[in-house]
């Protein structure tokens, strides 16, 4: 699905800049978008938890309000496209592991849906309680996304903006899980496939 030389370039970026944006086949993303919509309509999404969040003293504080569906072949029957996507991601895990010489033994991922007005405030995906996550990825599934639709992902390093990504179909952002990041309020329903390569 990705040319090896392009992938090398992306992985160099990941190791040097701590993030990279990889373009993914539109047909695959459209098919995945359909899977996600169907699962949402079948009420298979659940309110996301706060497990990955650090420094939350007040549990009632709403730092995120997306809904998620874990793509777990043991828990649910998956479609061919979903299975194919998991195979692609596992291959990406192996490529990162070999090229960056890091230990990555597994990955996990879920669909996420942010309804109008939803967001995810500044956080890191690794915490002292959950330090297995090494790299985070988000594949966006939204057609015709406009700047005015909001919902950007912003990554920070020492309070400085490191990246700002539109959740437009085909964008796959891969970044170090210890980077601080946030999802700006969206003005439109926003779908993604989000996950983590773990050590
Ligand atoms: C997350 C997250 C980013 C996005 O789920 O931890 O940061 O753009 N998602 O959806
Ligand atoms: Mn995150």
C-alpha cells in the first residue's frame, strides 16, 4: 500500500521530528468510513474513558467527549476491510520496529466519533499508569473537510505548536505518544481510526 522509499522517508521524519503525515489510499478510507458509520448507527460505539489522561484530579472534568469502538477481532466479528486495515497496521508496526530499532510488540486501535461540538483537551497518550504506548496514529476518514469545520489535531512540544493536522480523509498522522496534543472542537461529525503501537 506504501512505497518502501516513501515509507523510509516518513520513518526518518518520525525519528527526527517526532511525527510524520502519511497519505493513505482513499478507497480504503472510504470503505472504512462506511464501516464506522454502520457501527455507529448500530449503537456499537461507547463513551470514551479517561484511562490515557494524566493530571486529572477532578474525575467529573470533561476533558474528552468522543465515542469509540475498539477494533478487536476477539470481541467482535470484523469486516474484510477492517481486517485488511489491521494487517496493514501490523505491517506498519514491523516497519517502524525494524527501521527505528525499537521494541514494538503489539498495537491497539479504535474507531472514534466526535459529534458536533466535541473535542479532546490537551493530553499525552502515555502516562505513568499506561507507559506501553510508544507511537500514536490517527487515520482520518472525513470527506471534503474544510478549515472552517474545525476539529484539527494540534501537537505541541514545550508549549510550541509542532503540528496542526486537518482530519481530512487519507491523512494518517503518526507521532510519539509522549507528545502533548489536543483535538479542537469540531463543527461537524468527525470520524477517525485511532491507535497505538505498544512496547
Ligand atoms: C486520542 C487522540 C486525536 C484525534 O484519541 O488520544 O488524541 O485527532 N485523538 O482524534
Ligand atoms: Mn491522544
